[in-house]
């Protein structure tokens, strides 16, 4: 079974709480080996073939990635490492009150990873703070659907 690495970009803790729930489900219900990292001080060497990366990130400011994810994001954009062979998924948090930048933290990671040759597995999850559904609850529902759709590809 392919190990899953959860990478978390969060300002207020909402993305971290959602990611912790996802980690528990992947580990306890699906029996997956899961590594969990806040993006603080991570660089592009975190991406290694043979694993699936789940990016769980909020959106900050005017559509930016959270402060703790900025170093990794900038390194990907500036260093442009070859990420061919890397597989990933994205779960983003945002607020549709900000239409022009809704869920851009997740979109930015999705765009740069794809540009660098990585392959996204499944659809990007997009939580909306206006939905009245807690990020953890929405994340759990998204994860169940995502995992059902990609299970054969990662077993």
C-alpha cells in the first residue's frame, strides 16, 4: 500500500484540524501508513516518488497560501523541481465571500504541482466557510469520496 503524506498549510488551525481528522480516517479506517507535517520549514525535498501527498491548506489574505506554507510554495515556484512521478491530492479551505480569490491557497498548490509534472488524483476538495459545515466534517465527507475514487490507483 502506498503511504500517504499529509502536508498542512494553516493560519488559524482549521486546515490542521481537518487534516488531523483525515489522518485518523486514513490510518484507522483504511489501515494506511500516514505521515503528517505542518508546512513550516518544509522544502521541495519533501516530495519523493512512491508516496501520495495530500495538501490540506487554507487561503490567506488576498488569495495567498498561509504564512507557514509560503516557503515551500515559493521554493516550488522559483526552483521549479521536476515532480514527474509525484501523485497528490488537494483539499482547500476558503470563503466564497471573496469570489475572486475563493480557495486560492489550494488552487495555487494544485497549479504549481501540476505545472512541475506531478499528477493530481481525484477532484480538488473545496470547503467554503459560508456553507455552515465545519471544515472537519466537510473534509471527512470529501476524503471518503476521494479515497473511494482513487483506492485502486494507490493500492
